[in-house]
């Protein structure tokens, strides 16, 4: 991890849906070569932040820098640096995995040779090569997740954004995915992931942020989080529950 | 389960043996429909409602004037005219009922397959302890509404114009909606039975074969229907050996023992104020409908769950046939810009592999066939030669809007759903470096290609049928069709984006949605707008032929008309596209 080189920089990111505040004011830096975990209870704002980062939704205010590019001023350049895997892998069902790769690769202007070679490598890694000529509509949730993950890597992005990467994956695939993220980090890439599987976050992440009700309530590496929760040596699960419950107790409405 | 907030409580009641209401199960769909209106601008809604009412009045009044003229039939003389005219009006009503019957029947089968087997609420409903009959009745209700609402909206003013032309009294107007209900329920019953029966023989998820089968049936039925009408003969008694044969051809039903025929006879009696006779004639149909509903209910209680389970099992996971067609269609795009190429590839691949699309192609082919057939039977050779040139030229002038309506119908089926068909996978495009503008422009260009080719072919064929005598008119007709094609395609993309439904499971459903209705309405407004602008130059063209006048006023007005035409084309092309783009830019996928 290179703390001198911020790959993603959130500045005062806010998101309002009518009277509901999904994100209060997010300020966060994610550095090159870092595997950053973003945790929080359901509805805390994790997916909202990821969707803003990937340009799917617009924030109510704030600024995001992706590498040297302003996401809102130069969306094409910023987005080209990102590879995104959503929590629910809705894909084009009438395409085969290879056709889907061709489509996604085309949107990112990737050469056909690279699409084919990288696509094959990823499908073989996820044991889907034999099913390359079948329509995606016949795939299970986990298989679609693997196809989405493979497509996200085709254009060799510097930053990999993954929302709930292990949902729907069998234990072997979870292991494969974890190894895959480690390899990405080893090759100098940056990974930003959200997960509810705290063991995955504990195993993989260099730093973790915990978000609750649209606000980051804890940020740091495992030791810093343990210190923050006054629970040295405890698991991330204990730390997470302690911090989120503390925050809940401090809410005026819950007093 | 959140879509059924009251379901759990109600389910307990059902288990306790209380009577459940199938309407409850329809409420999520109705709420969804209400939401479509709730967040629309009230002024736009008022404008669209006003526009719809205006079109309904135009259909009603225009057809009434036509029927009133046909009813008098002055071309047949003072004695026979009114007698034969009345028979002609009756025959036209019979044709209308038969058209309505076939249209609802066809769309009900497709709606039934979707509603009974592919609806995304079904797994939740089927896994609940609700009685299967109740689930089926709720699907049947949805399918009936889906397949028939648009047909009813467009046919009601036309049918009421028959009532006025036949001097119906007010009770007939009040009673007729019940006749209309029967005319919609009967084909839906047949459609429901057909869908359930098909499910017993074909795995629904491999519907390609089923749809092809259905399409062939419908196409055959349409051809049969058209041949059986022989409209060209009915309008010209000289085709018949004698008057008795002519009268006989008018009086004999198009198809004996067909529900549409019975409905026609009952409606004629009703419109002629023979209410008693009308009720006697409609009574058997009421009986058939009730018995049909009961039988369908029994049939569904016995087979519906089983056939739905079968439809879940058979997933066609291999690349479907017609791969050669896909390869041929994507081949020309190999040398285009990468983004254009991959979007074109994806659109074509999805198109070729969507089983429902084949029935749509057949249906569109049938529409074009009907159009060509109608042109081929026009009695142009019977018109005095002095006027034939002018009449042909007028027909060419009117032909543009007709081609426009055909293109709009095709646009509604194929272009309008293209944004919605991105479905829930739209996140992939939105998170990519390709801007929404580029996506929309790419789609616009992509769909403009086949639409333009089709428009030009239709124009070439019709110009040759009409033997256009004026070169200016010939060029104008092509320019006209090009303008229409650009606007109609832009409208389809723009309105399709504004009213995009990314959760819809079939292009047919999208085309039949509220947005599809708005698209057709706007297409109609544009064509009226185009006609209004072009009337003056057309008039000057004719005028100059007879009176070779020279003067600057005509030239000035023609220039003004041309500028107006350019301006309107630009506005009609840009505004919907811009609106669609704004919607897509602000759209937040699930």
C-alpha cells in the first residue's frame, strides 16, 4: 500500500432521497495497492457509495477523484480506471459468457485478443470454460457472479470495486475469489469491497471503514479498529458489533 | 414478500376457510400501474388525456361521416342505395368485430403465456398456501387487461360511430359496453385455454417453437380473414353477376358460427333499437362465456400448477438456433466503431434469441401484407383518365402518413422496447466509460437503418402502384418518408427511454404499456402535424398543373411551409431524444 498515492478520494459525498439521508458527508482516501473493506449493517449506505463511485447514481453533493481524474468532470477517464462487480449480478441473459465479455470489453475499448485470452483464463479459473457457449440465463446466481467478476477484469482496471463478492459463491469459489483479490493486490492494483462476511474482510483487508446510517463511524486497520472498540485481540465480528451498537445507542432517537 | 403486505394475514384467513378475493393478488400490478401516473407531470398528463380524447373524437366523427355516406350509398341510386347501404354498414361492422376478435385472441395467447408462466411474482404465489384457482384467476384478470385495454380504447369510438350512424337510441349506448366486455372476454377465454393446452405439450421456456407455431396460425388466420373479406368486391356491385348475388354476399356472415358474427348480429339489433332481439341474440354468448369461464377455472385448477412446474424445469441453456442469421446480421458491423459494434452485436443477438420476437415479425409482416393487399385492390383503373393522375398524386401524398403509421407500429414493437430491454443489466452500461448520449445515439442510428430501408421499400412499391406522374411529387414522397422515419425512430428511442421499464420481461409487454400508448399518440400527432404543413405545397402543385399561374405569394408560402417542415422535424426529432437522454442520465438502476 502506498499512502502517498490516493487512488480514490471521496470529498464530502452526500446523498439525499427526499427527507432520507443515505450518505451524510463521506470523506475517505483509498490508496494504491490497498485492499479496502467497507462494512456496515443493512441500509447503512455501502451500496449507495459504491454506486456513486461507479457513476451509476449521482450524489447530492461532493467530489470524487479516481486516480488523477474527477469522476463528475471526466467520467469516461475515471470510469475506465474502475472494474465493477455489483451485489446482484444482473447480466444480459441472452448472451453467452464469451459474448458478454465481448460486449463489456467493447465498451471499455479492449482489443479482441485480450478479451478472448483473459476471458478464457477467468472462465477456466472459475470452472466455467465448459459452459462458455451456454446462455447466461441458465446460470445460477454464483455462476453469474463469476461471469461479472471475470468481465470486470477484462480492461485491466487499476481499481476493482466489488459489492458483496462472496454472496452466492460456494466455499471453493470463495477461496478462488479471495486468492484472486490477493493476486490483484500483489500486482499493484487497488480493491474496494463491501461485504457482510466479516471473516473475508478480516482475512483480506488492509484497512476497513465501518459505515452506519450514512456516516463513517470507524476507520483503520484491524488493530486500530480493535483499539477504537476497546477490544484488543478480538475478532472483527466482535469489534463490528460493538462499534455499530455503540453508535446506535448514541443516536438521540434511541435514548 | 414486501409486495404482498397483506398476504400473510390473508393467507391465514384462507387457511381458516374464508373466501379469498383474487383481486388482492392483482393489487401489486395495479399499484405499479398507478405509480406510472403518480410521478408524471400533471400538465403533461392533462395534455395527453386531451390528445387521446381528441383522437377518439376524430375516429368517432370521421368514421361516423363515412358510415353515414356509405349508409346512403348514393352511387347505387336512390332506390337501392339506402337498402344496400344499410347492409354495407352492417358488413363493415362485422369486419370490425372479426378484426377485434382476432387481435384480442392473438395478443391474449401471448399475454397468457407471459402472465400464467413467466410472471416474476409467480414463484412467490406458487409457494404460498393460496388455492391454485385463486392464483389462476388473478393471472387471468391481469392477462385480460394486458391483452385488451389498448384494443378497447381504440375500438370503442369506432364502434360507437356505428351506433350513431344506425340511429341508435341512448339505452343502446349504455348497453353496448356489456357487449364489448363479451367481445373481449371470449377471445381471452380461448387464449387462456390455448396457453394452458400449449403448456401441456411445449416447455414454456423453450417458447421459440411455440411462438413460431402460434405465429403461423395467426398469419394463416389473417390471410384467411383478408381473403374472406373481399372488400374490393363489396364496394363495387359490378363485380357481381346480378343484384341478388350482391345482396346475398352482403347478408351472408363472413364466418358462420363465429362469436364475432354473433356479436355483430346482436350489436346490429341493439343499434337498430331492437333491444329485445339484441338480448336474445347475445344470450347464447353470455351462456358460452359463463360456461367457458367455469370450465377454464376447472381446467386450471387441475392442470395449472403442474404446467407451471413443467415450465420451470425446462430451461433452454444452449444457444438457440438461427445462429447463422445472427452471424449474417452482425457481419456488416465488424468494421464500425467498437462501441457501435458491440452494441449492435448485443442488440441483434438478443433480438434473434428472443423467442417472442418471431411472432412479432410475423405480425408486422402481416401488417405490411395487409397494406400491400389493400393497395393492390384499389380500383385505380376504373377512374376516369382525366382525374386519375391527380387522384394518384393525392394518394401518394396521403401514402406518406400511412407509411408513417406502419413505421410507428413497427417502431412500437421493435424500437420502443429497446431501452427497456437493457433490463436490470443496465448497470453494466451506466458504469462503463460510454456516455448515455453515445448509447442513445448508437441505438438511434442502429434502428434507423432497418426502419429507413423498410420505409423506402414501402414508398418505392406504392409509388410504382400509383404510377406517380409528377417528378417533384416522387422526390417529395421519398423525402417525406425519410423525415417520417427519422422522427418516428427518434420518438421511439426517446419516449422508450422516458417510459423505460427495466423490469419488464418481454418486448410485447413494453410495447403494450402506457409508454407505448404515449408513443403511438405522439406519432399520430406528428403525422397530423406533417400533413398540416404539407397541405399547402401539395395544393399549389395541383393548382399550378391546371392554372399555370406565376406569382411570388405561392413561392413565399411554399418556402415558409418548407422551413416549417424543417423546423418541426428538428423539434420532433430533438425534443423526445433530449427528454429520453435526461431520463437515462438521471436513472438510478436497482
